[in-house]
């Protein structure tokens, strides 16, 4: 009886395939790692590895790559209220004609009270969210950074009464996002 050596070798190769050989598998692993880190950003890599059935080194490498590729950050988030910043405002800005919008953005982005700054389409050019210690603090902020500035034509202010949802976590199940594919390394 003849034994085909190639057949048993093919069977062994199929059993020993790397679970991260395809881009889909890498995407799924990245998504699962991110989901666990969103639950607890301090979760040990060993715990993540055990939960996902991969090595701790694989988790460490995937997290490092996700950070290096600007897909995720891992940081402590301070709650503004803990530091006396109980007042949240939104300010919409129309940049003056002929002004350098990038210079306005750079100036406002450097202000500590500004935690969110966006370029927008529509009536206003910029949207800015800020935290303040009081109404007076906000008025002082506007006087220093918005009112009377030659590169700002118009502002509209909006006091935030209550934040109902501020979610910085994403449900990645079933979605395909380019940044999560990562590179498949041999």
C-alpha cells in the first residue's frame, strides 16, 4: 500500500496555519483588542491574550501597531468637573474675509479651555467646545480670544445646559474600517 507523504503534510500545514494570516483575521483581532481596551484601558495584555486566545506578544504587537498608526490612543481622561470646570459652552466662529483660517485654528487650538475645535461647512467656519469655571470665566475667555479679533468676523455662543451623551467608544463589530486592518506580518 502506497502512502502519500504530501497528503499528510498538507493536512498538518492546514492545522498549523497562523490565525492572523488574512487581513480579515487581523481586522477581527484588532477590533476585539480595541473593544476590550475600551472597557478598561489598563487591562493587562495577558488578560486580553487569554480572552482572545492569542499570545501576549501578539496583543502587545497589535496594540503597538494600532498606536503607531494613530488608530488608538491610551490615556487617562480627566473629568473637567473634578477641577472646577462646571460650565461647558459651544462657540461658532465666522472667520473674517481675507484672514488666514489656519492661523485662527492654531491660535484657538493652543488655548487650554478649548477641548474640541472643528472646521465646518455652512454659516460658520469653525466650531469650538470649551469648559469654564463660571459664566464670568467664559465671558473673559470670549473677550480675550474672540471679541475684537480682526480675523474673526462673527461668533455665536451657546451655553450647554446638560451633556446627554458623550461617547468616545465605538462598536466595531461587523464594521470594516481601513485603519483596523493593520499590516499582516510574517
